[in-house]
C-alpha cells in the first residue's frame, strides 16, 4: 500500500471478520510473534485506519467473555474461526477489547520517563 501511495494512489484496508480471527486480528504481538513496536503500530494505522464492527456473519464489537457486565455482549456472536467449525479465541478478536488494550498501552507509554 505504501508503494501505491508513492505512485499517488491512496489506499486503505478495512479489516473484517475479526470475530473469527482466533485472536490474530488484534494480537498483542506482530505476525512473527515479536512485541509490538511504534513502527509496527504506525504501519497498521496508516494501512488500516478503520475496522468493520458488524455484518451478517456476526458482530466483532465484543464477546460475553470480554464484556461480562454488558447484557448485550452476546448479540449476534459467531463463535467460529472463519470458514471452519473450530471455536475462535475471543481475546484479540473483538474491537472493543482491542480499543481498551490500545488505551492501556498509550497510558503506560505516557507514564514512562523519556
């Protein structure tokens, strides 16, 4: 996508079906298992500035395991990994939890001395 931008073509990716990602969509490590870095986060933000939260295949907002006090957390849950009948791991698969993790990371970063 950066190469497209170099050619003057704006582009972005819209991640979807995170609820069926088995925790991979919003994992707290990169795709190689390394800790997240500022550069990795900036790359994701430049290429994926938005995320799909709901569609006919189920919501990716939250899951009852992640939002125990939300009486609507079980609304339209699709419990499976995409294209399987295997149960998808909720942690790392839902937008609300990812937002909370990001807020927590930002707060910790701000508290660290320079």
